[in-house]
């Protein structure tokens, strides 16, 4: 069994490397503040070296046979499966996630890695395109993009890192990856160790454990990288987009959300409540596609509020080590402070509090606000906490209008007994994803995952990530003599 706490350094050029800043980061369990490990933080010079050697390593890696890349991906996958118990334990302790959340995260990580097996043949694959020009044949190829910059967040760090790393490697790219150091083991070291054991050549995957204050924008501005893949806040995403635009770099950005959960006039309220509980409280609401606004038709409003609150009162909270726990701690004290500030501001604004929770360290038990104005600060803020905001809609059409009245457009959900009408209304919601008779938290490597508006640019998922992570190359062959006009 691996002791992942020992891998508390950066993985640079195939070696576990002490940081040269002389600074460290104490990685603590957000529930009880117990020390998990202490990271040695990398310097800007080490980051520069990682990009330079990744650029060099890509030349050889991009020319490897599909079978070679596939074998390494499969070995990394086996490593994750063989170390499942230790990995789930680290995920839970490092992120504050429940036993359910930790297992879901590892399962998604494995799914993304296994899905990448199908991508190894996508580069250098020849596709002939018809032309009307006599004697000419046109061929289109997909080539590796080169070096990809990957930056992942604190909430689901393992699978949100893997959904960039696995397809990038499968398609012949190299990756310089920076996890949030708060979850540096889950989001970086465990994955680096998996690929190290699998025999990945040095320099193909670099994992940098660093402080943002130290490295600044250097992850973004390296001339050796052609794409920045980022999952995180909209504010940071806009900053990345601005820098990338000036440098003519590509971006794949999955950003914030203000996701609506709509209950139409004909919905089955009991089923809607079942879905709502999961879609609001998995990982304490710290998911970009979590339910942020409950938009309920007036005919179902009172019934939904009553049944929802009854269920919310029964959701277990506390220490994630207890497998019955659903709501564990927020990631740190600052995030818990921010959540409590949202609550106090909503109270001061006169918004009706139907269920008052409490704060226990970094654990916040559920708060439920009702009769919320969709234009209020509470309804327009991505809360990232177990705070429920319930809004009344006058009609089904009004519910769609309310759903769209936000700067975000990531995920959404509609509950109805009329499936076809649900799909029609789903097309009217300005978001990248809509789920009929389900909640908003859905992910899969086989679908186009991403948002609209302030929720991001680009799409993850196998068929779509190929477009993001490769370069299209046209080669024409003139098979017969061509006459020219001069």
C-alpha cells in the first residue's frame, strides 16, 4: 500500500523534487486541522524548467506509437485501482469530502482515464476530404498540440485534473500541471505517482506544488505552452482568458455556476425532492454545477418547501471519517467565513429564513431561504456552501425566464412528467447542460461537458476534447499535372 503523504514535493523531469523557495505549506484536514503532510514549494525557476523540458519531451512523446501510450495509460489505471483504499482515505481527509464523495471522485477519475484509451489513435489518423479540383487529394490530420498547461481546483481535484491530463497524454501532448496546494496530494501527487509507476517518460507530466503568490502568472505566460486548461472561479477564468488572448493561446475554461433546479407544474414533487437533496448537498455544495437556485412553480411551491425542509433536517453532518456523514467541512476557514457572510447579508436584506443552520468549526449545517427574489444578491451569487435558495415561479415559462436571468450558464435541471416538453424547455435554458428529471451534478467523459456565458469556454469529453487538444493539419497531394493561369 502506497503512503501518499510522502510524495509532498513537485514531480519535475521524472523526479520528486524539493522546492527551491525554502517555503513550505502545511496541508491540513479541514475538519479537525490535523496535519496530513507538509509540501515543499517550487520556485519560478523550477516552473520555467518544467515547461522547457516538457517542450523537449513532447517531441519524442508525440511520435510514440498508440500502443505505447495505451500501455502506460492502462498501467496508471491499474495503479489507481490497486490503491483504492488509500486514495479514498486521502481524498476524504484532504478535501473534507464524505465517504460517498471520495468514492465518486475516484470513480470519475478512473472513468476519464479509461475513456482516454480510445483517443490514442486519433492523432496522425488520415481523413480524406473531397475536392472539386482535378487531380488533387486532400487529407486532414490531427496532430498533438504540444505542451498543455493544467490548473485544477480544490473541490474535486483528482477527476478535474485527470480529465485534462489523461486525454492530453493520450493525444501525444505533454502536461505541466498545478493542483491547488490545499489538495496537492489528491490533485497532483497521486496522479504523478500513478504515471511514474506506469513508466511514463520523464518530462511528459510535470506536477508543480507551488504558491500562487510565488509563481504569479508564470503558469499562464510560458511561451512553451499552447493551451491553458483551467477549472475554477469565473474571476480567475476571465484573467486567464485575457492573458491567453494576448498571447494567442487556446483555453479550456470550466468556471462558476448559478445552476437552476426547476420544478414545473406537473412535476412529481417527491422525486424532485430526492434529487434536490443530492444535487444540493454532495460535498457541502462546493461544486460548480451544484444546485444554486430552486425555482418552483407556484402550484407545487408549498408542497416542495415543506417536503424539502423535512428531508434537509435529516441530512447527517460532521466528521467525514464517519461513513454516514454527508455534510462535512468547507475546505478552509476563509470559505466558511464567506458562507456565513452570505447568510448574514441575506438576513439583513429581510429574506425569509425557513431553516436556520449553525456553524461548527468549518462545518456549516444547512440553511434554507424561501420566497427569494431572483434579482437579490443571494440568488445571483455562487454560494459554494450548503445554503438553499428557493424561488417561486408564476408559470412554467416564468421559471425558464428566472433560470436564464443570471450571468452564468453551466448546468440546469427540469422536473416534469412530460418528458418531450421538458426537452423542449431544456433547449430554452441558456446553459451548456440541462438534465430532465435529474439534478444538476452530472459528469461523464462521453458527453460535451462545459458552460456558456460566464461559466466558461470549450468542452471536455472525448469527442470534443480532441478538438481542444490537437492541431488540425491539411495536406494536399497533386496527383496529376496542374495547369496554372500564369
